[in-house]
C-alpha cells in the first residue's frame, strides 16, 4: 500500500459511499457516448480498450477490498483476475498487454454486470459494516478512488485515440456546442521566482501517492517562468520555421524517432484544404491559435524550447513556482467540463499572474521520474503501484483537461516516456 | 473479369434475385450469434473482422455492379471504398490489412445499413432492368455470388479464431445439440487409381474461377489413395510417437516454425485435466478420435504423411481420383449443416468407396498453386482476383465443413501458404 | 546419403586424389584475392563469410569421411564441429546462421591450417588404403567434391555481395583485363519444341544428386522457347517502360517486396552520372546492353515475362528443350573463365540454335522445387541434404558463370526462394 | 565547440606534440594483439569494429583540425568522411551504425596508412606553425586528445565483446601473467558524509567537457557511502538468493528485459564444470570473489542495492563524497595497467578511507544524465558532442580499468542507458 502520512479525508461511511458512487458513475458516463465496438479495440500498445478500463478498475476493488474485507464475497467470475490484472506480477499471470484489443469477450454488457456486482457488494459492505472496518480498509478505499480517477483520464485519452484511427473522424460529442475559437491569446510574460531552499513533495493534509513522499528540501536557483502555456500559434511558428527539419533543436533519440515516423506537427494535426486541423473529441476542428498546444512529446516540447531560446522547468522549479504563485485548480479546464481540450487564456487575463498551472495540459518538466529521498517501496502487490516505473521516464505536472479536478495537487507527479503524445501534454517555458 | 467459358447458370431474373437474396442472407445469418464486440477485432493478420467481411462483400457489389450498371446509383458513403477494398491495387489506396481490427467505426449497425442500401439497389436493378443488362453484368453477378460465398467460409473460420482468443472459450452455438462422439472410425483402406493421360481443370457446364482453366491433359502414374481422411486418433498416434520432436519428418522451414512457435498439436488443441480438447464453434470439446483431424498446416500434414510411410497426393492425382471415384458433395459436411467441424465416417461405410473427397476438410496437396497452361490474367481490377497469388502457396482441394455446398467442384482450387492452420484443413494420404 | 543409381565415375585412387586436390585448390584460389578482413563478414543472412565456406567444406570431409573411415584420425579442433556445421540437425547444435559474421576467430590462418590438416589426412587415406575402402566411401568422396563445388559458386557470389557493400566499390580482380562491351546482341528468335511424353530427371551415367531422381515421364504440350537469354538492353526497356511501377505485371508478394525495398532495377545496378552501372567482380562497370541480364529475382523475371507478352518455362519444358536442342556446356561461361559475369551472345551466332542453356545464368523456371515421383529422403545426416528444402522455392536450371563447368548436367536442379537476387540468375522466355 | 572555462593545459608546441603522439600510439597499441579479422566485426549494435575506432578518431583530427587549420592539407581519401563520421548530423550523411560491421574495406592496413597520413600532417603543423595557430586550435587539439582517449576505453571494451562471441574464448593477452586471485576482500564499511550545500561540476584548472559545466550548488542531505565497490562474492550471494527470479527488487523495464534475455548473472559470466567463470581479456577465468563485480546494468545494480537494503548514490552525492574523501586516481586500476579488470581491495586496506572511487569500475548513480543548470549547447558540429544525449540515460562516475588515467576527474560525467552491460560498470552502495 502506498505511504500515507495522514489519515484519509472524511472517513464517514455515508460520505465514502457517496464518493464511491460518484467516481464509479463518472467512469461509466465517460463511456456512454460509445458503441460496443468502440470499447474493444486497442489501436496502439499504450491505449487500452474502454471495456478493459471499466473492468480493470472493478477488478481492483474486488481484489484489494472485497476479497480481503467482505466476508463471504463471491467472485463475479473466476477468470476475470487473469483477464483484468494490469501489471501486478505479485498477483500471477495476466493477459499480454498487446493482446488486450483482441478479446471481444467478455462483452461490454458483462463488464457492466461485473461493475454492478462489485458496486452492490461494496455498497453493502459500507452500509452494514463500516464500523468494523479497519483504517487499512479506508486507506485502500481512498486509493481505489484515486486509481479509478487515473483511469478516467486514460479513458478520455484512449477514446480519443481510438476514434481518431477511423478515416470517418467520428465525433465523441457533438461539435455543435463548441464555442467559437478565440482570436488572440493573452501575450506571454516572464515571471521571476526567487532562489532559495524550498520544501517540495506532499506536505498538506489528505491523500497523496507514495511517489510524492518524502517531502524534502531542495535548493533552487533564481529563474523565470512564463505566465501561461505555449499556444498553437506559437508552436505553429516553430513548425513554419522548419523546427521539425532542423536536428540542432532536438535530442538525438527524439530526432531519430521524428524522422522515422515522419512527424511534422503534434499528434492529431492534419492538413485539410491547405489548413491545419486537429482531431478532437468533437471531430475534426480547425486549429485554434489562441489555445495551448497539446499532444506533444517531451522531444517536441524540448525542441520547441530550444528554438524559442528558453528551456523546460525542472520538477522542483515547477512545484516551487506553483507554490510561490499560489496555484489553484479554480480556473483550470478539467474532465468535468467535458471540453476535452485545453482552453485559451482570456485576452484580458492578468499578465502578472501565473495561469494554467493546474488543469488544461500536463506540463513536461526536464526532470527524470525518480524516487524522492527516503522513498520506500511498499510491501505486497501495491508496492508495484509506482516504484517499479522510477527510471527512463520524465515527470509531468499540473493535470489536464482530462483529469478530474479533485484528483490534482501541486505535489502530484505524473510520468511518461519522452516519446508519448496521446496524453494532453503541453509546454511551459522557463529560463 | 475472370475467364468464363460458358454462360452463367440460369440467367433468369427472378432466379438470380432469389439466389442473390439467399447468399446475402446466409452471410448475415453467420453473424447473427455474434455480439457487436466480436465483429470488430482482428487477433491475427490472416483473420478479418466479421463486420469487415460484411462490408467488403457489399463493397464488391457496389463497385463492380452498381457503379457500372445502375443508372443514378448513389454511393452509400464516399469513404467506404477506401475502408473496404481488400487488395485491389487498381482501385486505389486502402486500409492497411494489419489495421482492419482497430477500426471501431463504422459500427456493425452502419454496415448492416450499407448492406440494405446495396441490396435494395441491386434488387431494383434486377426487378426493373434485367432485360437491358448485358451478359457481362450477369457474369459479374455470378462472380459476386461466388465471392460472397468465399467470404462466408472465411467468416466461419475467422469467427472461430476470434472467439478462441478469449480464455472464456465462448460458444458460438450451444453445445447442447451436439451428437455424442463416435467411438470408432471406419478403418482406412488403400484404393488404386490406374495411371494414364487424364484431363484436369474445369470441363463441365456452369461457373468456374479463372484459375481452373484451361482444362488440360496430364500424365498420371498409377497410385493409391486412402479411402478416407486421417482421423484424430491416427494423428494422436503421431503426436504420441514424438512426431513434433523429430525433425526428420519435417520440411526445414516447417520444423523451424514449429520450434519457434512451440507447436505440439494442431491449432485449437489444448490439454485440460490430462486430456486433449479442441476449441470449436461449440466451445471446448474433448477430441473425438473418429473424426478427421483438422486445423493442420501443410508442414504438419506432410510430416504426418512421412511418419506414416506415405505421402500427400499431387493436385493432378487428387482431381483424377475424384473424377475416377465419382466424388459428389452429397454426403459431405458443409456450411449449411451448422456443424462447423468435419464428421466421422460411419463405421459401416463401404471400404471400397472413396469417402469425404468433397466436404469436411480441405485436403492439402503437394502441388504448388501455379497457373494452369494457357492461363491469362484478366484485364482490369478483377485480374487481381487470382493470378497475382500464383506463387509460394499450395493447392488444397475438396471444400470443407465451412464451404457452402453449392460452391464446390472437383476442379475447384483453393490455396494457402504452407504454415496456415486456421482453415478447416485435413490430410488425405497417397502412396 | 543421396541416392546414386550408378557407380561413381573413375573409382581409381590416383584419379580420385587428383580430382580432390584440384577441387580443394579451386576453393582456395577463389579466396586468394581477398584480404583477411573480407573473409569474416556477413552483410546479409544469405551470404556466408568466405572463411566459413572454407571451413565448412573442410568440416564436411572431416565429419563424413575421415571420422568414419580414417583409423586413428585426430580432430583438428574439438569445437569446429559446432562452429562449421551448416544446417544438419542430426549432428547437434550449431552456430546460429545470423551470427556467422560476428566470429572473428578462428582466423583465416587457422582455417587454412584446418584445410591442410584434413587434406593431409585424406591424401594419406587415399594413398595408403584405397583398396580397403568400401564403395560407400567413394560415394561420399564424390558427394564431397560436388558439395565443395556448390560452395565455390556461393563463394563467388558471396564475395561479390561482400565487396559491394563498401562505398569504395573495390575490385576483386583488376578491371584492366576486361574486353570491351559488345555493341549489339544477336537478335532473339523463337524455337519450337514439339509436344509429347518425355523422360526427365537423371538418366545418364555418373553422379547426380538425389533430387534429380527418379527419372520419370512427363507430358509436355508443344511450346516455343527463345534461343538466348534476355539481355540488359531488353530489360532496360522494361525498366524504362515503368515495369517497376506497374503492379499488373507482378505477383502480389513480389510487388509488395519491391515497393518495400525500393527496387528499381536488378541488384547491383546503380545510376552514376546519369547512366546505369553495375557493381561487378571488376568494380563498377557500365551496363553492357548486349550481355544477359542477371541478379534478378523470380518476381522480376516473371514480371518481365508478363510485360513482354511471354512467360517463363516450366522445369519440364526447360529440360525437354535442353535435351531436344542437345545443350552442352561447351560454349557457356563458367567459373573457370574468371569472367564472373554472363557474356553476350556473339552477333553472328546461329539463330536456329538454342544458346546459353548451360552456363552464364541460372534460368528461373515457373516450377516449384518439389520432390520427383518416387523420391525418398536418405537416412542419416545426408538425408537433410536436399529433401527438407522441397517446398516454397522455385527451380532454376542450367548453371551460371559462377558454376564449375564439371558440376553441371541438363537434369541438375538448383532452387531458391522467389525473392533472391544475389546469385547469377537470368531470364529465358517461353510461350 | 565545448565550453572551456580555462585555457588548455601546457600550450607549448613540443609538449602538445609529445602528448599527441603518446595518445595516438596508445590507440594502436591496444590493437596490436588483434588479427585483421578481429578489427572488422560488430557483434552487437553498441560495439564498433576496432578498425572503425582507429579510423573515426583519425577522421576527427582531419575534419576538425587539419581541414580547418593546415593550409593545403590533402584529404587522405574523399569517401572517408562518409565512412567514418559517427553521429554528427551537421556533417552530412554517414554509414548506418548497424552496418559498420559489414564493411571489410578499407582494410586495417589502409586505416593505419590513414593514421600515418594524418599524424604526419598534424606533426608538421605543430612543428612548423605552432606560433601562428589560434587558441581555438589548441582547444580543439585538447578535445581531440580527450576524444581519442574516450575511444580507447571503447576499444578495450569492444575488443572484449568481440572476442567473447567466439566459442573458442580466445585470449587477448596471455593469462600466464595474471596474479593469483585474492582470497578475501576487505570488509565493507559505511562512511558518513555530512549534509550541506556543496558545489559540484568542474571547478578546477585544465580541461573539462561541456557537460561538466556550469559548476553549481546543490543541497545534499546527510548520507552514508560504502567504502569500497560491491564484490563478486557479495553479488553471488544475491544470485544465489534468487535475485534474478524475484521481480520485487527490480525496475519494471529491467525485469521484463532480464526475463526476455534470460539474464542469470552479469555479462560474461558462464557456468563451467559447476563453477562460475568470467570471460576476460585473458580468456575464461574463475570468478574472483574478492574482486569488484563488473559488467552489470543499472537494472542489476539497482536490484542488488534493493536486495541489500541500500540504494545507489545520486550523482551529487557521489561527487560530494569524492571531494569529501579526497579521491585521487593514485591507487585505482586504469587502462595503463593492462589488467583490464577491476582489482580486489587489499585485505589490509584502511576501513576508514573510501576506496576505489576513481578507477576500477564506472559506478552507476541513480541520476538521469541531464544538462547542468546554465548548460548551453555549442554551435556547429561539436554542439552534438554531448548535448543531444541528455535524456533517457543514467550518469556513471569515477572511471574504470579501461579508462586512461589522465582522462578522469571527480567531475567527469559518463552516461549509458540502463540496460548496458558491456562497459566496466560496477556498484557502490549508499544509504
């Protein structure tokens, strides 16, 4: 189990139950616009079929909570543990990740029945036995909620990728409700952050993942951060200046990959009638120059920064700045907005403030995803939750338009390999 | 367009329409037991998603008949030609074959609407304008029916493969209706065929594919053929004698492949509770020793024959024997039986007759699939129907339990690469 | 051991010894122009390092003759059996074929010492004990000589490939001795061959490989054959007519391969200063229009024939024609000429004769390499010599400019996969 | 050009010339025990053929110094720039890295002539024109010497890998001169390092690479470091405790790789007669329990540390400790010793001192190889020297038994991917 340094929030049974139902309902709501066919395919290795997400999150509840704490609990199906384990070596063999998209069975209807079965059992448990359950149960309950929220973000991004592979460019949601594109973005400004010894990592009350611990001090030199995310218009200038054809801006491995795969723009950008469009949850849409650029790899973010004469912030700089500027999720774009795209900063936004730190886009940092000082991998299966990924990836910060708003913190550490583009990733410049 | 040496059968509009509707209905009937999820996946390259089969056969009618002969015909959707072309280079670019299983859209419902749209248009055309249509139209109509029947066989075998990938071993049809396994097969007997100059290739009336032409004479030396297919019990003796572990019986490429993939038995065989079972259209079933062995590659068929001190017949031998013994489809097992498995020869079958030549299993021959003397590739897109495959594959003869009964002839030439196992392929010995 | 239907030629010890030494010396002479560095690399899987060829042929003598028949023979090195076994499963594990080019040790000098050691032992055996040796020994001796001649052809073609990979285009032999290119080739003429029942396969005295047996009758329909090989000038017309860009001429698998690998001309052709050149054993040379085209795959040969309105002969047609026209090796180009390239037919050649059937280029046939009727794989390791390759390849006939002249027969069957181009392969048209 | 913050050492022409000749001679001396065959192969992608190293280092002098500063310099060969460029995109196309081992030409003799040609020209230049040459020339001269020393280390490790692929286990140097294995290693002790703000990065006089700049302050928490490298005996305990079979100690990607490749011990370890041996520059030798373990990947180093209840130091900790303990190269094992293996710490070594920090083994740190604050990539081709590799790799510190002694510094940053094992990499524990 991840390290929790404080008791979970609000350990009152009714409140837990309400949170549980709200989170579970949100996962299914995300799949409501899909057809059964959409829920089964896996067009690339990083993407999982939506019905797999719906089942895997359910398997988590069944495996870590119901089997342990619900007396007499009956497994919904004996083979589901094999089918829906993601990566836990402790829990035995599992379906090869590359084969998730070939399994038409169990169908979506059975997965929904599985969800109902588990929801019933957990509701009953919370209703009838909350008083008898130990603190460890509630820590797992909290973790299960956080885990399911993480899969909600993956659902949103995987669904986008799945629909994008069809030449029909289907809409997940009707485009009719979209606002008109902004004409101009607010101009970018550089904001100074003073140097010093800062404390980073989780240091508040409530829940955090084990990878945010231990909080510790870091020495940060003075630096400046841009007050908003890089926009599509700015990124387009990089494209048009030949940024994708000049190796000098690129990490070597990034350049080789970009050449091999023929990258010429962010993921989902296509030329149509001589104009750049983007595939979105609302079908194919013209690129909005004022909106933050997204679906860029670390390689592209880093190359852009080099071209722009700047750099990406480190993880410590980012968190220091977020704390310094008092970042809050209040004005960010989150999963709950159903926008599924980062939004332009209003032209009248205060240039002295630092915007979009939380929400809209995950911001690539130039920090490897390594363990914090004092980090200890937990015993048992949950020890595989974070620790075994702590090499070869980069940290991203701040959450995105596909993150549930209640899921984020300034100390939250997300991580992806440098080549990944299917998440809502964006660019914040430092210098 | 393939070479037709006679007029198509029964060029009367009402009869054509009835045949058209019967064939089209059969394709959809095969998919009726499926869920939408089953119709979208492609667990290996040789397999196509069922909804792709349903759409591709429809595209064939639209492209080759309606666009050419139906005045004012409106395409159902402008992108479907790209989506559902299989391999015709003449007709422009197409979806990469490996990506067929990632396209959740268009969904099954749209494909069924596509079928209805095309069926309406073709029915109207046949109803209202049959008299005006040229002979070339009816030749294409005949070809379209044959083409759709070919895809029915693929539907049956691809569906089996798709369902087999799930650890749940789902049933396509309920197993409750299956007969009890036979206890003993009729003993095998060798039947002599006299040598001489024989005429092979299509030489009857009615339809044939261009690859069955030109009929020509071959010199066949005297040989003997076994009077039935090799059974599971016989093949099991080969397995138990170490046939999969002794390279001396194997072609070199077959041996390397079998080692690399860990073959120990035909496709779909699994050990369960110490006994061999087979995945079937009726779920997992014990191996019936009396039934013909099926789902073997050429490599396995050839290794078995070597082990048994015999050999596979050549294509010319097979056809000569089939004509010599007066093979008819009457007692074979066909798609229409819904058995989806080759059936045991009754214990009291006449040992002096040659059984199971037509139906039950495609029989591997030791003949490469090459053009017959005088073969000429047709002009235009239909010239790609057969000719471009005439190297690196082997001929199979006789049809299988997944072939529509009306689709077969003694001159019919099927062909697959030596490693393929997902069709209903079997073994007939010669010496 | 291969089936020999007659006693080997000239079973007199002195003559055997002379032949042995002549063949062994020829292998080393082929490597004389090489540097040690050239003898170790393997730039593609089909190519073996020259020092591997020199060692493997020696291993054959040691394994099949000396270990069996030379009393008290001492192995040169205990690890060489593992290092230099090519593909005999009967003889235990061996170096992975793809790794042959990474083994710098043993070096060339040690391989030459190995050759001397084995030559000494075999000379002594033949000198001192010829009278005691059984007929089986002399059959193996004959096979060893034929085997080493086969590797001489591979040495010549592998050396060419190895040198070709260097941008320096090094000469194997000085180009100064080359004759001036011919200006015109003799015009091609079609020669008729009457139909009938012919006997094919080995039916003479002396040695043959087991794959040439049993001789048997075939029914051949009347056909015409071109009286010479297709020339570079003729093939260039195909290139310039867009033959490499029009799928209609191509087998499907050939087309896909040609696209994937960017084929635009035969192997070794490069544009330089706006003119086609070919890499040869004499460095880079302008294409000689009058010389036979070579280094084409079956796919290219077949596509060319389709474009030219003709076809490739079958194996039976080729051998029937060779016997009909009384083909002899007398005027062909062979390894012994050190030309290492097929030569133009003199402009005054008799158009009523059929030229170049033996020597110059291996001629692709449109016949799969399958066992002849009555073929039986030998017992023991030599049963792997030919039989296990009898599927998925095509027969080539007639020998080439890299074949030792004494190695060829009209019944000789060579075989390669349809995509291979590094041998001296050429095109003969039939219709 | 890399950032140099001070003038190069000893800018006196005679001294430069002596250093130049000494470094150049050392490269060739390393190849003296090789045969020409050894200098051409590339058994894996990370390894380059020795003659490529000899040529590439020469190309560096020709390209960056002679072409720029030697009036009238004649290129040795016009194609060598293409052949021997390693990874500089600025300098045009180059041989694909995977193809280096297929080029037998130019042979070793030509490469040595190339070296002599360049050495002559550079000697003449230094002899005759040293006074006229600008400071930039001497900075490049220094860089060229450092660059060639880096390739000396690669030569030593690549030669080992090349010879290891032969089942003959050839000796690079005779084993007769090896000392007897030590019986016991000095016991390990933990040494404390106080926390504080430390300055890391190059801060001395003389040469450094641009990746060691800018020197900057870091905050280091108090920690302990082991006073010597982990030994073979200690690592063997990890193996015998099942360390390679228990995923809990491993990073996920490391575990998957170790399973896929069947790792059971460090690279070069083999069981022989029931005992662990190691392939070394002196052939196959029994594992010396007292010697430092080497040829381990980061994954193995990290798994070992987890198993041992410790961790790897960060880069900042390592450098801080090295400065704190006054590490000097005096007692380390270096290339010049011709030992080519890390040596045991004498049993009577002072346990209060920190040993083996410099020399013997590169020590894996748990720090990603990223740019230091203020790092700026240089303009031009030399800007590709370090900067483009600054992601996805890990820092190693301290030099090894294959590093020239004059090449090392406490601020020296080496870097490899986490899976690499062919360098002399070792393990130092922290906690």
